[in-house]
């Protein structure tokens, strides 16, 4: 849900609503807590774009050039685990050149 901040910027929030009830079960109040998920929304969009690009490359290029192209773009998303890094190094070493 998009919400305006005090400074006028619009952010994407995830809301949690918790009812407060007394011992006899009557509703006393409701606590609503919003959390800014703008950064995680951007990261999710980047992952989807990466996956879409990779899927397209795998369908339209030779397997070797696809492996090299995809391995060269993994670092864009941040640090990768050591085992993934080792696999991409092997893919880069054995694949032919990548032309974009």
C-alpha cells in the first residue's frame, strides 16, 4: 500500500493490524503498524528483471554464451555465496565470449 511520508514522499508500506481486547473479549483498541518495504520492493523488482533477462538469454543464445553472460551479471545483485562464485568462475572460464 502506498503511503505519504511527512516530507511528502510516497513509500510502499506493509501494514500489520492487531486488535486489543479485554478479558471478556470486547474490543478496546486496534494497533496499526506500518513498515516501509520500498527497499525490498526494489530488490524484488531487480530479481524479477534479472530472472526475465536470464530466461530470455537461455532461450535465445547458445548455452555457453548464456552461461558466460549470466555469470558476469550475478555480481550486480551484490555479494554471492562462495559456492555460487566458484560455479560462475568455472562457467566463465569454459564459455565463449559474451556479446550484448
